C-alpha cells in the first residue's frame, strides 16, 4: 500500500504497473462503504486482462485514508468529483485516465466527467446513481437493520481505520436525510464527451435499470452491459463477465 497527500489529507492507494505500453491508466473509485482492500483481487485481475496500469485508492475516511474533520453534506459526491479527484490526478501525474467507478464511485466519475469533459479518456460506471430511487432508500434501510442485527459492524471494521460506525453512519444517514431526496445529476450528463460503458446487475438491490438507461439517453454512444443473476456488486457476483466487458471496452478505445 502506498500513500499520498491530497488537499492536506493522507490517502492510501495501490498502483499496479502497466503490462502493455501505450494502454490508458485505469483509476478505480469504490462504493459508499468500500476502500482499496475491498476490491480484493479485482484490481490485479483487471490489470492482467487489460494490460493497463490500474490505480485503486481509498477516499478520505475510508480504508487507511485520513478522515475529514467536518461532517458529511449532501454535496459529498460533488466534493469528491470536483475538488479531490482533480487534485489526486495531479498528485499522481495521471493524464487521460479511464475512470472505473462502482456505486458512489460511479456517480463521482460521472460528475467529474461532466465538470471536466476534456480530462477522462473514458468512463466505465458500475451500478452508478444519478438520482434517488425508492429502491435505493429501501436497500439502505435494510442495511441499517443489518447493522444492528448482524456482524456487519465487525466486518466493516476489518477494512477501515476510521471507526466503522462513522463510515456506516455517514453513508446511511446522508442518503436517508430529507436534504438528499432531491439529489440528481441527470441534467449534467449531457456535458460528458468521452466513451461510456454503464454496467448494472438485473437483481441490483439498490436500484432499477433506469439508473443506466438514463445515461444512455443523455450521453450518445453509451454502451450498456446488463448482467443477469447479479446484484449491486458485479465484481463479486459476475466478476468474469465484468472483466470481459471492461477488457473489450478498453481494447476498443484504441481503435478508430
């Protein structure tokens, strides 16, 4: 694990070197409860099937990264996309990356590409959110019950340096707050200029297919990958199909 200081905070990351010269760098953005370690072997396998440099990092307050001192607000995804991610790319000297974001990380990737359309080479978003659906709120409420009735606190604590209760509470309480109900990034999607692959499981417990269909409606040329027998974590439920889809998408980036 490596560390870098970004906007005054020490963040952890892993950096798998490119196996094939000339391939674009891939930057992994984790979900609302994730971190570098929770990608497990996915980043290694992604580097192997694409030949690309793969960088995975933990946002502030996740994994081994230093936490913010101020409370989370409903604009936390915009903060990560518009302030932190540009600074991280500059600090790591990454140019024209392919952003691969899961869930919250997918939303961050979309917001970033809309705000800085000339920067990303491409986007691959896995189970992203563009607006708040009843299905997402129901899934988060179910996670809240699991927090009090299962070993979820102990499992999260294995991965996060910050108290697991804060990691969970920041995500859970923000999404269920009245101030977040109107969160919506649909209008900004039309600013995206790079190729997009949008991926979602047909059994996603936090969303309907509208989440990726709206990307296709707003961003011309968007490719959709809808995975059967797959929930909110394609990298767990359908890893081989996800890796195949990403490898084909990235390989086509180098073609006319």
